[in-house]
């Protein structure tokens, strides 16, 4: 099958090439620059002939492009609408959208945009699966490194997370594309439901020895939702690789 991966240069997109090719697919990686092997150019914030041409050839689309730091309403929501309009409905067999566990429950601007993109896809009547995934291990590393202030690492008290190995996400996506479209939400997460403070202590021990982790109460609805387990999957398959294994690899 011809598989178009949007977000082909991203953390997940790069890891998708090997398992998808291993399953016999031809893989094209869409990004704004469109460089590198298999690279095709297309800007979801703009649309136009590049995006139309890239999408029209696809039998399978793994939609993993996102712009959390920029304008997710333009890229994730309007961009998903542009993608829907660009596909060849006769040709497309399955569109798998990468979403995040908790986008329906955690009141956070980026998650609202991801949820709105899910609604665009559900309304499109395309053969879709909305695959909600938990945080990737290396994304957790990045967040903790960014949160560190000198020797102190403040972490929200009571937050629950279930991070996952990005390679296992890529392998799971490869399995999902070969399944019939679910027409709704499926979840995938890591093997362990962990307190953010424990995760941070493990990270500090392996990557920043001497760092003092301080669990800090965080008020508000967002924090309450994450304490309540909204970022932890309630169903679906699980990866096997633990965060500790990731840290010590
Ligand atoms: N990271 C996590 O922990 C995590 C957890 C759960 C779910 N997810 C979801 O999984 C997906 C992939 O995440 P990731 O961490 O791999 O993302 P990432 O590393 O931030 O990569 C984002 C990708 O989107 C592309 N992109 C951004 N703006 C674009 C535009 N206007 N037009 C076309 N492409 C554009 C980027 O390509 P260029 O900049 O090269 O154009 C890049 O390839 C996202 O939908 C994310 O919400 C991520």
C-alpha cells in the first residue's frame, strides 16, 4: 500500500519508516520541507497543490503532524480539514490519526485543538481510527529537562502518567493501519501508571544526579483532571518497555 505519513520528520514520524516498510508498504513522509528519502512537501497550514498531490496518492494515511508550539488550530484542526478535502475517497483505505489520551477530559488549549481535529475526522465519513497515545519517553525527558531550575526539579503533586516507548508506538501504528478502521477512538499507552514525582526521581537519578525533586501542589481543573487519571489510558493495548528501561538503555 502507498502510505503517506504526515509529520514524517517528527519524533514518531521518523520511527514509522522501518516498521511500515517492513510490513511491505511504500512510505512517503510529508513535511513542510519535504527533504530526505521518501520526503514529500506539503504545508497543512496552507494547503494547495503540494498537499493535494501528496494526499491524493495515498491508500493509507498516518496523520501525525502537529504544531503544539505554534498554531494548533491552524495546523491540527484546519490542516486536518485540508487533508480530508485532499484525499482520494475511492483510493483511501484507512486514515489513522495520532491523538493523545485525555484530549476529551483535560482542559488544555492544545488538547482542545486535538479533540476538535478528531471531530473533523469523525464528521468526514472517511475510514478513520483515532489512536490516542500517552506521552513518549523522550518527550517526558524533554519536559523534565525543561522544568529543571538549577538543582531543583518542581513536579506537579499527584499527577499520574503512563509514558510509552516511541518505537513501540510506531510498531503499534503499523499493526493498526492493517486492521479495519475502528471509526472511533482506541488507546495505547506504556506498561506503568506512574506518579509524575516518581518518574522525575528516576529521570534525575539517571540523567541529572544531585537534582532535588519537589512535588508541588498545582491548583485548577487541568491539574485535577491529571491527578484523577485523565492522562492514563482506560483501555487498549500496552507497550512493554518501562520508563526505567528507557533511562538505562
Ligand atoms: N510527543 C508525544 O509525547 C506525543 C504523545 C501522544 C500523542 N502525540 C501525537 O503524536 C503526533 C506526533 O508527535 P511528535 O512528538 O512525533 O511530533 P513532533 O516531533 O512535534 O513533529 C511534528 C511534525 O509535524 C510536522 N508539521 C508541523 N507543522 C506542519 C505543517 N504546517 N504542515 C505539515 N507538517 C507540519 C513537522 O514537520 P516539519 O516541521 O518538518 O514541517 C513534524 O514532522 C502528534 O499528533 C502528537 O499530538 C505525541
